[in-house]
């Protein structure tokens, strides 16, 4: 039994047969590995989609979770999640993630943990994002993203349509194609170092080769452009 087995019964996941298996595998690395730090924590989840990772944080014992998501039609689907006591810990807001973070800073809010899942390869201002997050004073920032497999620190620019719910959100009314930037592994490390964060990459090699099907994007060979990965950022002692 996995935490996300219930996804197979939700109307908006039924068409994706591998959703539960993929989310359960990712849950081990994005949530379970940090369970001790999540327990009792105040959490911010960026680009929260339908609240699935907010729900995961709540299920791991977070005291409260705020999720920021730009698409209201996705936020509406959170009511389908089965456990009302976990949903009660979550507040989902429809907003641009940068504007949402700035608003929290202006209110003097702080967070113990920030989840940055599946968003870095849909934006352009990576350094600005992590610089803003510092002002929220998190003890831990968990990042899960696709990273470019280059030996140097680069951000690869890519175009994608905005009418697909897993793609970038339109940056102005009527925008059909957005430009996004996918950072390399070295770029992520450089950003972390410049902002005084220690960075630790998760060992996805823990999953046996025969069980990697639902999360194959974490194991792409080096001759492909990008590979998904997970890392944890913790502020260094001054």
C-alpha cells in the first residue's frame, strides 16, 4: 500500500494509469525522506497543482500547508481528495508564485519548509526565486525538477504552449507560447552556493532497476538532454 493509492479513484487521475505508482515512488524521496523535519512544520508548496503535494505534506504531519497555484481549475480539484482532516490543514491560493511569495514576505510570514516541485523548468528567474525564498527563513527547501545534463552551469531556454495544464502558466492575457528555462545540475549548485545554502542530492539509485518504470525520467541516460532529480537546500551557519 502506498500513500497515493487513492489517486486511482479520483476522476481527474483515472485517465493516467500510472499516476499512483509514480506519485508513491516520488513520495519516498520528496516527503518520506524528510518526515522528521516535516512533522509539526509550517510548509509552503509552490506551483501546487491540485494540492497533491500539499496533501502529502499534511499526511506526513505538517502543522499547516499553504499551496500557491496559478490555475484555478486545478485548485478546485483538491476537494476530491479523500481525507477531510488532511485537507483542513491545507490552504490553496490562486496566485503567481513570485507574487504570492512577495505577499507573504510583506506580511512578515515565515516557513519551516518550502517545496519547489516541478516548477524550475517552467520559469526563467531561478536565482530570483531562491533569493526571495531566503526571506521566508525556511530551514529546508526541497527541490524536485528536471535538470539539464551539461558539465557547465547553464539555463537552457525552451518554448512550450500555455494551454497544457502541466506547462508554464501564461505570463500575460492571451499568451499561447511561453519561454521557460531549464537549469543544469551545476547551475542549481551555483545558485545554492551563492545564496549560502548547502545542497544535497537524493540518491535515486535506491530504486532497483526493475522497478523504475513509473519514474523513468529520473534515470535518463547522459545522451539525453535532461534528467529529473531531487535535492535539499539548507542554509549554512554564518
